[in-house]
């Protein structure tokens, strides 16, 4: 099984560094992805993006479908895959853009790999700083990525998706069972009150 450094398989680009606080504008033509726009399941919440005006924006900052955004600051350094993204969208620092440059890598597999506990532990070790831990671009470039054959990558992603779906369904079943038991117990208490007189 192949193993390569992250910088050998992706282009690593820091998010756009806004000089001032990001302010939404009604006439804004550029959507901005901030860390708060990525949910706990590492999915982009496109409905929360603010729009701004940016003059002379380089195409290099524009996001494309298949890009990954990595949280480079904080306790969780997980990646979000962008299966679809509006045309004029940028990521704000401290998000880091990972753009696949090697066609033997499935973006969904790379997201899965980055978000696994062993990789997260490695990223935590790479992070510097005392207050807000941050992973710099040079440290991130050194991350070793295990690369199985493309067919196996896709099988892993599919199985991981099924496992996540199973967990969601089990949680929903457990919550429904709890609500049902609470109703039964409540009704039992009400029935007992009616017969206690």
C-alpha cells in the first residue's frame, strides 16, 4: 500500500486573509465560507454563507467541487468535502484549502482519512501555539497519507457512509423508543391517579 506526503497529492492553500471583520453586503457577489459554516458532521451549511464584495479576487482562491476545507485552528482539525459549491465562493482563513492534484485519490477518501482518530492525533501533534492551536501549511504538508487502490478507497468511503447511517438510525430508534416509554409511563401514572380515589 502506497504512502505519500499530503503535499505530494494535494495543493495546499491557506484561506483568504480578510484584513477586516467580514461584513455581509446586500450587493456582495462573493460567498465566504467561514469555520462556523461547517457543521459537526463536517458538512458545509451553504445557507449560512455571507456575501461580500472583493475587488480583483484571484481565481486561485475560488472554491471548486471536490475541494476539501480543513479547520487549521482549534481542537478539531477535521476536513469538509465540497461536493458542490457556488461559482464565486472563497474560504476565509484559518480554513485551509486542499485541492486534489493526483487522480489516484478520491476526495471523499481523503476526507475520511483526515477525519479518522489516528490522523486527528497526528494533526494535533503538528499544531503549534499555546492559546489557539494552529497547524501551519508547512507542517500540514508533511502529513503522511496512506493510499490504497482507488477501488478500495471507494469501498472504504461507502462502508463508512453505511456505518454513519446505521448510527443515525440507531439513535433515531432509541429516541423513538424512549418517547414511547415515557408516554406509556405517563399514561400509567394518569390511570393510577384515576383509580386511587
